[in-house]
C-alpha cells in the first residue's frame, strides 16, 4: 500500500479474512503489546515507482518509507507526534498482494495548524484497517506524543472515536533515535564537502551521546544508556525563530519556501565577513575570509549609506526619512533570498556552537541532530557539521538522520511493542547484544 491515500485500496481489500489471520487480529487487539516488528532486512525505500501520487488536497507531505520485507503480524496502531509547527505520523502497512508477508513503515507530516487534515487521514486509515482485517470499529489505537497530544486530545477522541495513549515526549525521542541508530541501514550519516552523505552502519554500542532536537525551539538531551537521559540545555532560537522572522522579513508563507529562497541566496550581501574587516583570511586564529564576523552586520552600514546618498541627491531629507515613500524606497535594499540565507546561517551556527559547548561540558563525543528544522537541507546540515568540526578541532562528529523529524513519532510507535524485540535490544532497559528470538543478526 505504501503511502496510498486512505480509501484508495478499499475495493481490493474487501476479501475474506482467513481464520488464522482473524485470530492474529483478535490477539493484537486484545494484547497489542505482544506484537513484534520484524526488522530483519529493513531498508529505506528510495524513489519508489510503485507509490501513487499524493492527493493534492490531503495536506500531507510524504517522506521515504522503510521497507520491512519479513514482517507478518498485524499492527493495530498508528503514532502521532504533534508539535508546535508540524504533526508527524507513522503507520505500518502490508504490501499489496503480499499474502501477509512484508510491509513498510510510512512517514507523513502535516502542518499543525491543519490538524483536521491529519485526523481525516488517520480516520481513513482506521476505515481501511477495519475493511482489510474484518475488525470492529475502534480497534485501532493511536499512540500520541508532543504537546499536541494534550492540546488536541479531546479532538482526536471525538473525531476518531478510538483509544489515545499519550506518551512522554523526551522518552519517545530517545527511543526513536535509538531505533534508527541500531536498526536501520543507510539512515544515519555524517557530512563533509567531499562526502555529503557518509552513511554509518547500524551498531549496538551507542552510549553516551548528545541529542540536539531542533523543532520550534531546541532541546539538548544527554543520553547515558537505555532509558537513561536528562535534558541538559537548549535555546528558544530554533525553527520557530527562523520561520517567524522570515515571515516578517520576506513574506514567505511556508518553511519550505524559506529554505528554497535560502538555497539561492548570498549571505555575503547581508553579513559582515572576516574578509570585509581584514581584507583576507585571519590565519592566526583559523578564520577564513568567508567566515561570518557579524550576522546582518552590513545592513545598518549599507542602509545608512543609501540614506546619505539619497540626502545628497535631494531624494530623502532627515525630517521626512521615516515617512517618505518615494522611488528611493520602491526597491528593497536587500534581496529576500540573501536575508533567508543569512538568517538560516545565524540560527544554525548558534545551535551548533551551543551543542558543542554542551558536548564539551558533559564529555560527549557523538552529537546527533534531529527535528523538523533540518529537513535534509544541505546548507543547514553543512552549517551544523562545520560548527561542530570547527569548535572541536575535529574531535567530535555531528550525525544526521534521513528521518530526523520522526524521532518522537517512531518512539511512540515503538511504545506499543513488547520488550526486547529489536535486533540489538535497544529498548526497555535490555542490554545491548543480548540474543533475540525475533531474528538473527544480519
């Protein structure tokens, strides 16, 4: 089914449910914690030609699925992480015509301001689950996390009429990240100019590490072991800051529009660089001429120079400078693309430096960046990676994920699983490396 819109496949799924499958469904509904997700052979689906086009009116943005070719059991729940800006949805679907073998985890996000579209989509999944499995209404559950799990709790129950299990946000973030690090190939990567996506192999020995989760704000979490973590810092200058300021400065309406503008912008038109001050690199302290000395540092100087020129030509007097709307003000002094790039660098550099300082204070070598702020955007990844490498003199590494915005929703999804089901047993306090009965090591 992939990320097929709910209801598209209803016709093909109206078939007789085998007795053994019906028994599995009943067991799943009665004891959902007994279901194990078989992650043997899991892989990320890239450029999937079988995925139908996303309907233009469902409000969802589909991200790459994770294929689970060996999973068989029924999964009777979906997971939602509802943040201040985005609602992230994770659900499992069996492959069409697979006779029960194989499926995938689907990843979608909606703007939180349009939460009704998200809940309509989930309602479609609920109807589809009932048609496919012959189950009763209300048999599918929702695992919910994030602030919206509380803010929209009554709306979810009213619209869907199903069980809503709320889970702690930080707990879900860590569980989701642990899953990606230990279970999914080609998920975690490092960045360099020579190798922009150097993938890390799944591994079991992952602690301790620092998680920098960048959403509307930023939380920095020290993870010492399984279910052992503490929030050690953060900053209010996060994705919401960038989104808010660029909305005011550029008129952009979506975060993706802002990132597209930043992609073609030139921050040197707005920022004061080391080269603007020294005329060259400042080699003694390791600063290139292109390093940013002051974000938006050229704005006041260039604006002042423009006003002086206007005064010299009689176009703008001191008395009416703030009120005059003549031709000198008809063209913007700075391109919105340049402003977007400058502000993206400013926010990202600030987060990167704070992350380094926290990692240094707590002696953490591995720094993982997650959250919907990143969105696989190369400039953001490059800036964060450069900041960690520069300040640590190459001793620490910044790690990124292809599903960086879904840590919380994946963690919530996993909350409905039994203990010790993963390959490397990274959940619920079980020691890494302990053998499992689910499947052998790949």
